[in-house]
């Protein structure tokens, strides 16, 4: 395979450089790449990159993911999350290339408690969610050979994440307050990257399995329980760690007002993905424990 990867500097993009390397030659770009355009605020430039390289597979891990910031710069978020992915999809279709794209549970309104399935009607609450949904739709309209993976609560050992924040605060404060009414599954960037590589191998043999899938780690939790698990695992893995926090208090979303509304239900049903690609997605605790082992 001749693979073109956009967004190499992000958490998922960084892991994809590893997982895709066994499939073929990978050209990995980021927004600041110089010889070829990987800047998603320049859809024409990105489209020209695709035409120049003529890849068999395009993997898009680039996006505007600053959810609150997107509320104040909707046009910029739209360019990164919708316009440019749509332009890539058009070029991929002309080449007969596969396009892999990552989306989000934020396309839903977060109501109820049942995990969302792929056929549920989207109703995004934020600019981020609306632009990511439009990106999905533009890809589906233009490029038949697509794989769209919706995910949630992505973390990685590299860069900042919720677990690192909780560990830092727990070493500074005696009491933490964490939201307990948003539910989902923390999903490792490494898991997403490995699923992507597996799915691409599968699609070479069964192109009819193209489409939209939900991809998150197994199980569910809320941010409060997630924080408690992180601190417990950290104390076990690194007994010498000095955690001052003796209380982790549960609070509602309203305790932390944000410019963008957060969905309360970020659960995603992965049955379709697991059955189609012959996968078993591990419990979220497994990936978090591995990540903590790496960073501690």
C-alpha cells in the first residue's frame, strides 16, 4: 500500500505512524509540513497533495478538536472538520483510493443511557459536533471506499490527557471535584490505530464492508469513576508517588460551565465493528493501566 497520513502530530496520528508502517509506505504530514501541504485550513493545497502523491489509502487523523474554542471560530472549525475532509474524499474517489476518517460521539445529543448505534439520528449540540457530522456526510457522499470510525474520550501516553491532569492535581490538592454525569469509554489512540490497520487489511479482501462504525474500548464509566481508577492504579503501580488527595468528590456538569455543551451519554455500541471485522475490543481499564505504566 501507498499510504498518505494527515495529522501525524496528534495523538492518533502519532500511533498511526506505527500501526500503518507494516502495511506499506507511509507519507505522514502535519499542518506545518513544508514540502507538501498538510494544512487543513487550505483545502485546495491538501487536495493538490493527494493528486501529487496518488496514494492507495488516505488516513485522516487531522481535525479541529478544541471543542470550546470551536464555538468562537466556527468557520475555521468547519474548514478543518468538514470542507477539507470533503475535498480529500473527492480526490480519493477520483483515484479509487480508500479514505479512513475519524469522527466523534459529539454528533449525538447525549440523551438517554443506551449506547448509540450507527443508525441513530445525529443531533449535535456544538460547533465541533456539527462540523464533524458534516465531514462524515461529505465523505459518504463523495467516496464509496471509506471507513469512518466514530470514537470518544481519546487519550494517549504522549501529550496531555485526563489521567495526567488528575495525577498532577492529586499531588497538589487534598480534594478533587470531578464530573459524574457524563458517561463514556476512555479509548486509547493506540487501540484506534491498531483497529485501523486491521480494518484496512480486511477491506482489501472485503471492500463491501466499507462504511461507518463505532470504535471505543469496552465497558463504560464516568469522569469521576475514571479519576478514581487512575489514582488507584497509580498508587499500586508507583507506591512512592505522593498523592495528597484524600477525597475525590462527584459533581454535576453544571459545576463546570463551558462554552460548548457536552453530551451526557457518550456511550457507543461497537457490535457492528466487532462482528464485521472479527474483533474483540478490550475493557477501557486495560488501556488506561497500560498508559499509566508508560507515563509513571
